[in-house]
């Protein structure tokens, strides 16, 4: 795999930036919004993200005693739901590249009294610090679009998954209902940054997050990327007209 050079660029929202700078810029966004993460998701999804997350975990292939890796684990919403599924004999490893997000998540889980079977690792999804075939399930919710090299991250997810294991990706995607697209665009680019400015004193981060959704690969393109990374039986299910999609793949 070739290394990026100084001229290589990638997208940061609608801007092109040097590949080496995107991680830092994304880190600044999430350090800024870490304390307002639930608010951020409420503003972006009108509160429906809580339903999406419950569906995402409820339909995952996971059983008591399983070991699960939750990437971009943020403030622990997915991990808390997974913890109930794996039980006392299982383990959920929460991985995130952003230390501020991990700290918020750890504090929230401790406040809930939900500490057993959970561990926290600051990591880069493009180079996971785990041996091959370490997990029964790998999840990433609303995080893949912020990864600089999505193909590398998907290959790493495949590597650390056990044979027969499942990967699940929950991500904002391409709206399919034509009548809804202008309404969605207005909310994303006009309303959301102003709400971010009003409630979080940070319009710029919310502008980036709206832009990052539009730059993320649409459903069929992401399905092809998962297949290229080695996953089998790849599929996706659109929720709420494709505002988000749940992608599934297996290691065989």
C-alpha cells in the first residue's frame, strides 16, 4: 500500500485538504462537540437517532458471551445497548480516535453504573491494535464518514473479525425520496449550523458535519467498498427514506 505524499488531498466537508491534515481537523471538530454530542445528534436527526441506534443493535448478530468492538464509540450510546446483549460473560471494547469523546463516554457510563465488561481504547480505525480474529461483531455508528481512508478501515474491521462474524455500519446516507431532498438540504445547510451556533456556540463544526454526510459514499458505493474489503453477503437497509442506512457484512 503506497504512502500518501504531500500533494495527496482528501475532502474535509466540501473542502479539499492534505490527507495528513484531515485527522487533525476532524479531531478538532469532535473535541469541540464532545460535551454536546447528544445535542449534536438530536439537531442532525431531530431526535430520531435514538431509534436508529436501538434498531441497529437489536438487529445485530450478537449473543451473550460475545466480544464486540464498537468503533467511533463516542459517548457510549451503542456500547450501552451492546452491553445488555453480550451480558456479564461478554465484553464490549469502545474504540475512538478522539480522547475527549472517550472521556465523555467513560464518565457517562460510570454515572450510569454501567462499567463491567467495558473497556476503552484510543485508536485509529485505519490501524487497529488488535490481533486477527479478535471479535465476534464489529460496529461503527456515525463514524465511518469521518475516517480519512475508509477502505483501510474496512479492511482492518475484516481482519479483526472472527470467521462467521458480522460487521455493522450505521451511517447517514443518500436520501432516496426526491420530494424530501430539498427539505433535508435546507435543514442541513441552513437550519443545522444556526442551531449549532445557538445551542453549542459552534456553527462551523455543524456545517462540516452536514457537508461530511454529502461526501460520504452512497449506499451502493459503500456496499461495493465492503465487498472489496473482503466482506461477504453484504447488504443494506435504508431507514427513513435513506437518511441513514444500516450496512451489514460477514467474514467467511
